[in-house]
């Protein structure tokens, strides 16, 4: 998947949506703008010089260096699809704007496709949305704490240092007043190196970390985040 899901503006009405993405040409142009915001880049060699031509209603870009021909859909979820882009876009709009879960049956009705098609569309799109959500970094005020799971051997130490327990870092992005927004749990050994590595992927550089001050938590500042003891 070489392309992010088209990010629709929140609260886009159906009328505004149709105006922007109501035709195959408009959807195609949106995918081009998203994939190549600064113009064509060859997916094989990175060259930008190219020529473009139409074949069977599709625009092909031919790289001037390696001669590879590609459509904007190659390497994206739209590759090899038999559905019009307008159907994909409408499905994305319905799934991202809905407050509640949209059933495959509802999708089938709105899109005018077979149930199986609606089901597949829904699951492909949901998967991409959850992958994107999982890779999004925590930002703003983030509370971190250490957490442990698992049993103890009789006579084992209790608390942080105990044996046979799996250690996790628990990070919660909160509102300014401490209301929880998103949670990230990650299995981790509490060393400076492991915390620094985790912070690089899990925290945005503008995050402000609040913790009870387990000594190794200071290492989050390696990602650019600031840290304070609560
Ligand atoms: Zn090329």
C-alpha cells in the first residue's frame, strides 16, 4: 500500500462530497494529487521526467529513464479493482463520516453493489484505517507509566522488580485537563535504550510527557519530546 487513504475533511456534507468526488475524473485527479503532490515520480527508479498517454480510458505515465509504464493506481488499494473510483470514494466517505459502525448491508444499499463486494470494500478500508491509526504518534500531553502482567513465583519480589512478569509501557494521550484520548501499550524492558527507541516511533516530537519519574523515562526526550515528573 503506497498511498494513504484519502483524508476527507470532517463534516463534509453529502452535497459537498458529490461536488468534489462525484465523477471518475475528479476521483482520479484526487488520487494523482495525493500520490504525486509535486508531480510524477517513477515508482521503480524515482525519475520525474515522463510522458503520459491514455489507453482504454486510463492515464498511463511512462518514465523517461527506465521506460516503465504505470497508472496512478499501481501499488495502491485501487490496483486491479473492477469498481469505479467513485464507489471507493463514496465507501470511504460513508465509513469515515459515520458516528457508528456502518454495516456491510448499509454499504451495499448506498453503493448499489453486491453484498460480497460491500463486505470486501468495508474490510479492506477498515484495515487501512486501523493501520493508519496504529502508526499515528501520540502527541500533546502524554502520561506514561510502567505496567506489569503475569504471575509471581512464591517468594519472588513484588512490584516493579519482580520476576516472571512481563513489563509494558502504558502511554496515554490526554486532553490538557488529563482526560484520556488514546492509549498505547507496548511490551518493553525498562532500559534507557529501549525507552528511547520506543519514544522515536510512538511519540511526536511535540509531545509533552508526564510520568512518575521511573529513572529510564527521561530517555523519551531523545525523540524531541519534553518530560516532567508528576
Ligand atoms: Zn523509472
